[in-house]
């Protein structure tokens, strides 16, 4: 009897406990090892990123300087010792635009001609500055005298010297660049160039800026090697290889967090293993336990999303119905509809595995942000959230938290993915119809998207009326396109900048609504793109443009094409067929596309452009500088012209905007492209753009968009000034459209 009791105790308690302890111990050891390795890799990546960031900072400061030092005007004004000009373009401007803390201009004998400091009260002394920049300046001057051009090229326009140095007691990046001519028209004796010095302190706001941008916690500069083992650090070395100082920060340790999160699970696993093995002798118990586990798993799968582990649509609706049905009169409930912005672009760019991982990470982040809420994935990149009680009262704050939380980058393998979220919020108090509450949240989400995405909207009674008007406008636009009525083509003349003569027309779509009048293109063009009608509108404009070309044999016409049109396999054939039908030379047609349309993921855009350009059709980038704004990206697509956006022309009176326009023109010239400036509205703008080298000008100063018949008369030589009797019948119609164009 005693032996049986001992055996039973051994089999049911001792052996299960030992086996559970060994298994959980091995698992804990494996997790600890994996967590340590994960933390090491994470810290190593962070160190590499900081090292790369510092290197980019050093190169970036020198690159910033070249925007002002490689310039004929800079050479002339520095020689003239025009301190006011130097301050505006080589001093304070470098701080306001690039964030440089201190700037100096040195004469050929390395004596400061001008000094600027962003912190006047605690500005570095001349002696401290001289000790920092003098070795670099002497080295650079020697290189200039020797005619050394090593390292220059398309991206680096002049030689320079950059190093880490102490300015007094403050660590800084010091960069010295010569002030040289960009055209070669200003003669300079080698070694006699004036020098520009830029200083960016490493212990000021720079660590905070870097930490915020790359999400480094408490990033700061330290002159001595950090002793705290909880901190990660990277030594900063000067050109001589000596350690200059250290950047230190609190590293992100994913393995440690995972280990902390899994420790309770390991404890539970130990208990489960012990309990399971102690009861393993009973076949009936094992069978019952298996059946119970199967039922629980099936129940979970039926009510939860397999990818994220969140509740599914059925579970959410069931819980929403239950809570709203049982709600007291003063109990609040809020439903949030969440839609991830730019998810389709990520899915198309990186593939579905990355898209699935992004969905999982976004779900996990929402759980972390609102741990008490019921969160469900209802399909694709759409989520619903139910808040109750006190959480429902602060739903607006929680929606704002979600928007900002989902804006933070996601690290997926080697990809750095940035998306966002649009959130619609609907609130109720007391019992409520679940369908009505979710309908209001859906309407609010629609308004959040319409407001530009990456924001939230709270349902209001006015939204129903706005949605009704939107639906009515959609129906009217669909009818207008299907019947080929109401969509008109206007033509804005384009003039030569050199002689003021008319050189071409731009065809523009206009919608003449029967009751609302002319509707702004900014309103109906995006609507047409969302509805999938932009191709049909493009066909109507192309047809009218070719018809106009046939009547005006000495003019060229430009038409706009959306990304959807250009990516359509039959677009090139449709354009060439239309030109042939009107017996037109292809070189009389120019197709304008936006910078965003230059993204060519599957190569269809490149094939379309190649086919049409081979036939003679010309291409232009419209609204240049407002899209992806990377000239290297535009270089991937063969074009003939860029059109500088109106927003840059409007701000040309500002030095920084003028510099951007100059840069665009210089880049276009280097590529052999024609340049058209849009939105010219003043004589001063016209004169400035002409002097900068624009080929063509377009804007209200020269002519507003004209209806087809007025444009034909204009080109044919009719007198079309405002108030001219030839335009009397058209004045009212033109003015109504032009006010909206």
C-alpha cells in the first residue's frame, strides 16, 4: 500500500515536475540566448546607423555650402566685401535653411571678413573658431594653389575640407569650402579664392534632431567613453584617426522586451506541462482534454482573424450588438473605423509577405496603444475598434493617438516602411442601433480620407448632407462622361520667353455642370481618378486637341495624362491612332505627366513613353518639384521638357525659392531639356524667368485659358485683348471659367 502511494506520488508529482522544469528551463535558456543575440544585432544596427548618419552630416554640410559658394554672385559680392549680401546669402541664410550654427567668410590671407553665429549671447570667440578652422583652411588653400580637383564631379562641384573639431569646449563639424564661379565667367587665381567656413555643433540641438528622426532614445554627445553598460555608444573619429568624442543613447533591445513578455508565458507553460503530465494516466481524461482543446481552438478560429489574432468581423458585430443592447441610458460607446493609408503602395512595392507583416505589426501597435479596447480586423487593411465607458469619453484623444502612433515607421526585415492611418469616429450614449453607429463611423472615415488622409474625423450631422452631395456629384460626372457632354476643352496659350510670341497651347479639361456651372478641376479631376473615369476624360481632351491641331497647322498642343492612362497597355496605340485619323504629325503633340506618374514599377510606363517618343510625340513633366522632387528619379524616364510649378514662381521674391528655381533650370539645361514656367502673373516674374533662361512662359499675365473657338481665333491672328469687341460674346463665359481655373 505504501509502495503504491509512493509510486503514484512519484508518477503524478515528482516526474511531471522534473520533466516540466527541464523543458521550461531549456526553453528559457533558448529564448534568453536568442534574445541576447537579437539585442546584439539591434545595437549593432543602431551603431551602424549612427556612424552613417555622422558621415552623411559631414558630407551634407559641405553639400549645403555648395548651394551658395559655387556661384558667380558669391564671388563678386565677396570680392566687393558686401557684408549685407554676404550675411543674407552666406551667413544667416545658411542657418535658417540648413541649420548651420556658425558661418565665416575668410579672405585669401585667411583673415575673417565676416562671421555669423546663431547664438549671439554664447557665440564662440574668434580665437576658438580660428583654432578649429585654420588647419582645414590652410590645407584647402594649398590644394587650391596646386590645382587639386580630387573628389569633384557631378555631385561635388568644388573641393573642400571637413573634420570634427572642438570650437572652444564645444564639439562640432567644421567644413571649409572655396567661393568659386559656377559658370567660369569670373576669373580667379588658384589659391586666392575666399573661403567659406560652416560650423555645426554636436552638443546642441543636433542630437535631439537625429534622435527624433531615427528614434534614438536620449541621444547625446559625450566627450568621454560612457561607463554605463545600459548605454550604447559610437566613437567619433577625426581625420587623424583619433577619437574625438562619443554619441551615446539608450539602445532599443527587442530581445529583452520579448523575453520579459514571454516569461509569464513560460511560467504558465510550466504549470500546464505539470498539470498535463500529472493527469496523463487517465485515457478518459486525455480524450476529454483533447476534445475540449479542439473545441476551444475551433471557437477561437471562428471568432478571430488568423493573421493578426484580433477579433474578426463576426465577433466584433456580436460583441457590439450585445453591449449596445445591454447599455444603460448614460453609458457611452464609441466605434472607430481605421483604414491604413498607403498600404496598397507598400503591398505592390515590397510584396504580399511584407504587406502581411505590416498588417500584423499595425495590429500589435494598436493593441499597445489601446489595450482595453475591442479591436477587430474586418478585411484587408481595415480595422474597427469599440470603446466603452471612460474610454469612449476620450475617443477623440485616442483617435489622435492612433493617427500619430501608426505614423511612426515600421521596421520589416531590411525595409523602413512609413504609412499612416485615417480614422472615423462615431459616439453614442445609451442603447443604439449597431448598424446606425457603424454607418456613422464609416461616413466619418470617408471624410477623414477626403481631408487628405493621415487624420481623424468625428461624425457630425452635416456629414450626411456632404456625403449626399458627393454621391450626386459622382453620378453627374459619370453621366457627363458617358454622354460626352458638359466636359469641355479649354486652351491656355504658352509664349516664348525671348520674343513674347505664341508658341503652343495647353489643352485643359473643364466641366460645365448644367446647374452648378463650371466646377474647379481641383475638385472633379481627383474625383474622376477615384471613380476610374480619368481615362475617358483624357480621351475626350485628346480628341478635341487633335481636332484643334488639324485646324491650326502651325501650332503645337500639350495634353495632360494621368498615371492610370500612361500605364494602360493600349494608351500609345490610342494616341497614335487619333493623330493618324486627323493626319497630324506626332511631333505636334506634347504629353504632360506629373512627377508621381514617373514611378514605373512594372515597366509599362517606360514602354509607353518609348513607343510614343520613337513616333515623334514629346513628353514633359508637369508641376515639377512638387511630387517626388528627386531629379534622379525623373532621369529614369525619357522626357523633353519640365514645367516649373506655380508655387515656386509665386515665391521667387524669396532668396531660397529663387535658388530652387535656378537649380531646376540648371539641372534641366544640363540634361538638354526645355523649360516652361507656369503661373506667371506679374511683369517682375516674367522678367526674372526670362533672365534665368526659361524657354517658355505660361500664366494669367499673358493669357487665361480660352474656350476652343476663342483659342482658334487667337492663334489665327484675331485681336483678343480684354474688352475687345471680338470677345464680347465670350467675356462672361470665359471669366466664369477662368475664376475657377
